[in-house]
């Protein structure tokens, strides 16, 4: 039975490999037919922008981004995020902190990175 899963990424991809690894895990969950939503907070939003120069494991990220875009994995970004800075046509929307909290509470499982 498919579960509703949130993958919350809040770490800075310029200082740790964990945000890129979290996206890889989210991609695997989608491939396993789980309803997966990725929530990017803080500096983690850099994963979807053109500002990728300092991202750790950028070569791995670049390999997975086309699949993430093609599978239309839903992303939730902070309400203050400028959607015009996205590097591709991701399935993303901006939400308030309260809305993000409500999404997380509605999930069967949440993974936090």
C-alpha cells in the first residue's frame, strides 16, 4: 500500500552532502510508488536553482534532476522564494510556514534532513 511521505530538506547543500542524498532518496520513494512530497527549507532551495556552484555532490545532483523533473515530484518551497529562479520546470509551489506544517502533519511518514 502506497504511503504519503514528506522528505523535508533543511540543511545547506553547500556544507553537507545530505541534501543531495535526500533528493536521491525521494526519487527512490517515488519509483517505489509512494506519494512523496519534497519540502525545501532555508538554503536547501538552492538544489533547484541555477546557483549550484558551491553545492557538494553537484555531479550527483545534476544526474538526478532530469528524472525528478520528468516524474513531476512535488516540491513545497517557502512563501518568500522567487519561483523565477528555478533551473527547470519543476512541479513546485510556495506555501506559508503554517501550510507546510499542515502538510507534514497529514503525512504517514516524514523524513527530515
